[in-house]
C-alpha cells in the first residue's frame, strides 16, 4: 500500500483510509471466485504524523464467501516537497521491475527521486534468488567475467556475482545472487547478449533457485505409502521435469513408471506434480522440480528432501550348519544369522520374537545372531523354522523366514560334495558365487539321493548393474529415451563376451523389464543396434537348465523382443542385422518384401511401417505344446505393423529336411496369450520341391514344423467315429444284458470266471473308447484335461488287456489242470490284482518317469495320447510292451485250445468228418480273437512298419475298422454267440410280451365291465 501525504486533518485522513479499504473489498467481492491477488494503492495527502502501520494492525478484516482481506501492509512511502517527489520502499521490499525498467536510475537504490507514485506495483517483497550458470567455451574470452558483471549487475535486486573458472580452461561456472524476482525473458535476453558478444561461447545455461515453490512432506512418511509432490511458479513456462538425488544413485530423471505417475502431463506451464505410488527406501532422497522457458537456456528449480520411515528391501537369513545332522549327534547348536544393509533408520530387530542387538553397528552389513538348540532325541521336527522381524521408527515391520531342514538317522540325503554340503533329499543347496567379477548364487537340487546338475545363477557385476538400472527405469527413475539408450548400450557390452545361464536369465529379465516400460516411455531408434546385438549375443549361449525353466525363459525372451520391436519408434532406420537376430523395415508400401535368414517375407498391409524380425536358435527352446512329435527349424519369423487393419503375410521357408518319415509340414505361429504354437489362420502350400509357403492372415511369430505323424488317409476320421459310436452302443447293450441274465447263466465257477472277465473287459473298453472320443476335441481341451484323458486311455486300455490275460490264463488252466479247478476266491484275488493293480503300477511308473524327463514328455498335446520320439524312446513303449506280451500269451492260449480240439478229431477221424473239426477251430478263433486282443496285432504292424510301404494304408484301414468295432464283436460273441445267454434273452423277450398281452387283456376286461 503506497501513501502520498499533504496537509489535512487527522480525522479526514483516517476516513479516507477506511473508505479506500472498503472500496477495495467491494471490488474484490464483485469479481466472484478467483485465486488472484489484488494490489491497491491508497494515496493520502497530509503530513507524516499519521501512524498507518499501527492503524492497519488494529483493524478487524472483513471476510465473505467470495473475498477475504487477509493482510494489509505498508510497503512504500512517497514525499512531495515542492516539485520534487522522493519515494522509498519499506523494510523487506524492493523496487518492482516496472520501476527499474522505466527509471533505471532508481534501480538498486534506497530512495528514488522521481515521480513514480503512480507505478503499480511500486515495490515488491524481497526474495532470495540465485542464478547458477554454466558456460562452455572453446576458448575462454578474456573479458567474459566483465561482460557478466555488466549484464547481470543491471538486474533489479542485484547483490553479487561469483565466477569460478574451470581448471580445464573449457569454460566457467557462475552464481548471481538477487533479492528480486525477474521475468524469464529478461535473463534469456542477457544470456543471448553474452553469447553474441563472445564468439567463443559454445553453450550457456542458467538455473534459478527461489522462484519455484515446492510442496514435499516435511515429516517422515510411512513405508509403502502414497504421496503427492508438487511445484508451482508464478510465470508460465514451456516444460518441466522432476529429478531425484541419492548418494548411491546420483541424480536421475523421474519419469512415468510402475511406482510413479506424472500428474502434470502433457502440459506444466504453472505447476507440476508427481504421485509416488509405493514409497520405499528407493524413493527417499532429494527431489528437484525444474521449469524451463521456451528458449531452453533458463530454468527455474526448487528442491526438498523426502524422508521415509525405511524398512530393509532385502533380509538375508542363513544358518550354520545349513542342514543340522541328527545322525551324528544327540544335540545340535544352530546359529541363525539375520543380515540387513546399514541404514539411517533405527531398526528394532528380533529373531523368533527375541529382540537382538547388532554385532557390529558400524559395518556396511548389519548382522544379528541367535543360537537354537535342536534336541535330536525329542520330538522329531522336519525342519527348524526361524524368522527375522524388522520394525522401523513408525512401527511398521517386515519379516523374512528361514527353513532349516533337519537330517535324522535313515533320512535319504545327498552326501557332501565339496563345496556342496550334505543336504536332505528334496532340498536345494545354495552357495554364493566366488568367481571374480561375478555376483549371485549357485543352486543344486538333491533328488532321489542323487545330486542334480548345479544351476549357475551367477552373473557379471556389470550385468547386475544394468539389471538394477532397468528395474529403476521401470519404476520411473531415469525413465527417458536417453536412459533407455544407455541401458541397452551397457547391455550390449556386458553380453558380448562369454555368458552363463545366469547371464542369459538376467539379460532376458532386462528385456522383459524394458518391454513393459516401453509402453510408457518413448524409445527411439538410437538404441536399436545395441538392442539387436544384445538379443543376438545371448542366443550364442547354451541355456543349461531344466526344461521347465528353459521354456519359461524362451517364452519370456520371444515375447519381450517382439514387444520392444513393436514399441521402438523408427524414423529413418532400415533395420539392423546381427548373427542371430535380423530386423528389416518397410515404409509406405502396400506390399513389403524382405528377407531374414533366407526366409522371404511378404506382407500385404496398408500400414505405413512394417517391421520384420528373424530369430535363430529360439524355436527349439520354445515348448512344442500340441506338436510334441514334430521337429522344429531353428528360425522364428515375426512381423509387426504400426496400424490396425487387415493384413496378410506369406513366408517362404527353404525346405532343409529331407526325411520322408517327417512328411507333414505345418505352418504355426506363437500365440502370445496362450503361450503355445497354433495353426489358426495359417495355411501351408508347397509350390516347389525346395520351398514351403505359409500364408497367414495375422501377425505374430511364425515357424514351420515337420510332423512324425503320417499323412492323413481319406475318410479315416469318419470310419473311426462311426466305428467307435457302434462299439460304445454295443458295449452298453452288452453290459445291460449281462446284468439282466447274470443269475440265470452264472451257475458254475467256470461261467462265473468267464462272465466276470467279459464284464470287466467291456467296462474298461467302454471307458477307454469314451476317453478316446473326448480327446479328439482339441480346441476345447485344456492341458490338464488333455493329460487326464491320456492317463485314462493308457489305464483303461491296459486294464482291458490285463483282464484279457486273466481270461486267457483261466482258460489255459482249465485245459491243462482238468482235475484241479480254480477256486472262486483265488480267481477273484488274482484277476483283480492283474486286471487293475498291474495297469495302475504301469501307468503311475510311466508318468513319474517321463514327468522328470526333459527331452521326452509323457503325452502329446496334439493327440492327448502317449509320445513316440524314436525306437525305445517315448512313453508309447509303456503301452506297446505290455500289449505285445499279453497278445503273445493270449495267442499261445488260443493255439493250445485249437490243439486240444484237434487231438480227439485226429483220434476219431475215421468216425467223424474233418469238417466238424475245422468248424470248431473257426469258432474258437472267432469267439476268442475279440476277447484275447487278437485284432490289436494289426496295431503293432502299423507302428513297426515303415511309412513308405505301399501296404501300410491298407493295414491302417484294417486296424481302424476292426478295432473301432471291437465292442460290437464282444456283443456278438459274448451274448448272441453263447446259447445259454441267447435262451435267456429269448425268455426275457417272450415274458415281456406275455406280460404286455396280459396287461392289455386285463385292461380290455376292465373297460368292458364299466
């Protein structure tokens, strides 16, 4: 508030002041809701006897919903003596830029002798502002410091200039201290003038401190809490950014990530804010917000510290010994250690609720110790459970468990194999890496009392640093295009030399991390060569690990590389080629033709950009899924477009496999969602002998495989389904008939044995056929259902054969030991054991054996049936061997029956026609072949015969027709072929008709009576 005085009465002066304040209040109230600040000037003509400051301090200020007068302060005074006007600012105020720019003689003076009383604002509050500047020069000008002093010395509120010359001579740094605010354009003009007047200046930048207000909690915030940090400035700016500084991290840019949201995007002219979503020790540090002007040479910054009630990100628990051995002692002392990194936070640490003190509080790693005593003669514990609880200053806590396996006498173990300690069976031993320049650990599993191959998870220290930087990038620290380029640059350098499995795993994790971040942060083409080279480098390494881990890693690799290729923005790049990865780009062409690793790729699309990538050596690492019996080429080809719309792709694969047994090519693509190979939308054509074509109507990772499965024969599926339908219905009828005539036909032990075997054979065949039909619905089956159906088929078909064996053994026993018949109890125990226990053991052992194998699987996803890899290799042999053995025994039994029939025929040949003997033999063959599994001999021929044999299709058709109708043959021979059963069926039919006729007669009589 500015006052001008002349002579008047004291009462008049007070009234004038009150009226001015009331007028100001009315003006503000009429504006409505606003955040603006209004400055009013009150000019009072009078003498200097009025104590305005004391008068203002005693007033009660008005407040309404639309306006509040918060404060009124005397900021300037002017005196008019004659024609001369002298003005000055009160303590804590300085001339405004309006005054300094208009009357330069008044700038940086206490009193201004000029008529400036009508300037608004006349004075502004003093602020401490500093300008920190850097000047890069090719040759340092001699008078540069003088130029800086002249230009900045003319600024309003100039206090001092400190210049520091660099010892290298390539520039200088300076600090300007001011006590007044300024316009950004004013400093930009000064910098432009300095640069133009000194030709040797390459670059000049200034950052101010004191013009930006930053809002950061001044108290310690909770661990894993959410907080908003914000900054404001009074002048509109062009752009803004946030930085975080930590001792271990340096200064990094904060960008969008999984743990931070940038709230001020896309514009931040007057304010900016970030939201920290998961505050941990990672986010404790000094935050700086920076606003930059349109010229890019002047920035305004403010900083503040964010204090976090920390909790350790990593708690390492170990025990000595790692596997307490009760087989060598009655009592064992186990020393448990809980280790955390040193922190500024004051932690309370307890192991199993016992509060502990650190062994060495000044160490970089703080360790806490507790000793446990294991009584080996007491209650037998499988393991010692210890847990370390860490609590921070705000009462938050985190816990880490430790499971220490205990070895007792008789427990299966893996003996000590230096450096691997004696380990309990089923447990995993871990040792730290000792190789120079590597960090991490090695693991080794003790399984079935045998040490498995060690898994080397050690990685290079440099690669570990890159992985940590990628993790920071995903969270939001360093999440810029330059930050991404630096990560891939370092990744290429660290993967260019020999890599272990641990290095491969860490590199794939970096790819996965960066691919997720690429959806939020722009990544440009500058990082493309380093990305392609590093992706190629790790394919030169053998991925020595178990099959499941290898599949998971390969899937993650392919998905991540595809996503990065899709999201990297290319402007002029035509791609990049490495030894195992090639990337080619097409632009503004309706038909894109590119070649990667001798595979010609043609993409028809209206997209303005098409990216085609080929990857060597990756197909064999991906899970085969439904194509277990196939061989895979090493190449996978992928294509992406930058626009949605219809697309068609043709890939020309050179035919490199000359093996007629692998005669069924398939065009497949890698389905990212289901993580499996699929043929949907892809068709195979072969227009020449050495080129195979894949035509697809979608884009993803493509490959071509050659299947061991023979070429499909015409009408084979139809014959199978019709035959199985007839067989299933026949078996249901047979079981129903057996249930109806059981008591009538089962009169002796022999008949009981035979019909019991037939019932179980029919039941097992019925369930096996139903499982077979269900397994054909591949499009709706999950992996779990597929394996269940495989087990069901394996079990029920084997059970059918083992019951056939029971029937065969029973018949053979009756023929050989005529006077020593089997007792019913003995037969039932023997048949149940053979019929169900044997197939259960066979299936269980087979599944467990192949479940542990990494090279051959138990079942094929494409057929939901057992696998065949090569002779004597594949789970199908666990079906073929029992089948072949049982068929051989059954055929032997049939021969014995035939020989037995021929003996009396030979003795009585002169009395009986030989035709009767032949009829008996034919009858035996017809009746026993279906229930002895004789038709499955054709199946053995199908499996053993070479695919190129011309007779094989005929054997295929014969086997399919005969075996699919096996249920019908059992019905015909088991029911209608046995006279006693036929007679009972006739009786049932006749009695049914008689009952129906009697019922009809009774109904007629009853109606007549009415």
